[in-house]
C-alpha cells in the first residue's frame, strides 16, 4: 500500500504542484462547498492512479485543489463507503494520500439519522466522539510504522481546539449547532426502529455509514480532525417516518449554507 500511496501522491504533485494544509471530505448533499474554494486544480477520481470511484448519487467524484482565505485546501467531492463493496483500506486510501501531500488537518462532513430527542431534521451536529460498529477495521492487518503506530490513541478522535473554535464561530454567526456522538454502521440499509433504540442505549446521538474509518486513519497518521453532521431524518424506538436517499439529500442541502459557512470560517481562522 505504501508504494501505491507514493505513486498516487507523486502523480497528483506532478499535476498540481500544490501542498495543502487542510483536507475536506464533502458528504451527501454538501458538495457545493466547492463554491467556497478558489479552485486552482481539479482532478477527477477516474484520472488518479489507484483511486476508487464513488458510486453514490450526490457524490461527484473529484479532488479539488485551491484556497479558502489564505489556507491551501484539497477537498474530496464525494467519498467512498464500505457498503459500496470497497474494503476499508480502499475507503481510507485518499486520507493516506492527503497526508503524503502535506495535509495536517482533516474536516469530515456527513448526513446522519438522529436519535437524540434534542435534534430535528436539519440540525447541525458537531461530532465530539464516535462509536465504531463497522464490521471491518481500517487498521486491521500488518502495520507499517512509516504510516503510524500499531496501537493508536483514540482519546481525542475529534480535536478539542477545533471543536471550540467551531462553536465560537457558530455563536458569532447565530448558527444553531448541537454536539453529539456519531455511531458508524455498515449500511446501506437505513436503521430499523430496534437499531435506533440500540444506538440510543449505547450512547449514540446520531448514526451514519461513513466518517469513522476516515477519522481512525487520520488519527493513525497524527492528523487533527473535525467532524460535522447534518441530521436528515429522525428515528426512535416508537416511531419513524419513511426515509429515502432523495429526502436525505434534500435535508442536507437545506442545512448546507450554514455548514459551508462554519467550515469556511474554521479553515480561515484555525
């Protein structure tokens, strides 16, 4: 894998001559953050050696290189999921490449289902911690010390300073935000009522099918991470409205302007 990381990063460097500080993963319905980037280079995933290709509606499939304020950024316009059939090393491969390109801070966004009764559809949740219930771990197998340690300290998966700065930005801009624990399940099915009850009982506030493998690998390589989620449907142990992928995208898009503002200012100010 290390050779693939080197080969891919060298290809990207040859095409961009760009050293980003921030990596951003744009989740479902949040791809329009691209409009906040002063884009200098665009590389479709299909053109990048060793890169997977996103198969999910709402994930466009390109690496964007540019600036947000004075900060250099590489953004993934579309991510890869375990449920698409990729293994965890393939899902997290772009994070490895980002680190090789120079990224030291990673911002991840997603759409999720809410179980915390304080949430509503459209709530913006700053992820403070997570519970990993994926069936495969991205660090399973032989460890290469050149990438990171065998055993990773996960006491602070989401950077406390970045969380504090984001809350400060939200308050200044009158953006209502929540905080919560994100639970990662395999998917691609949405959760049953019993699964929502389980998630609530184990301490989860929201649930989705991404983000956690990427954060684990980022922490393996000592990258600071920040996560933000948009609640696109609500479920509890008693009742739950039917949900479709189209409705998820619509709810995420309604919250997108405030999410974009938070991410843009966090990059500019942190």
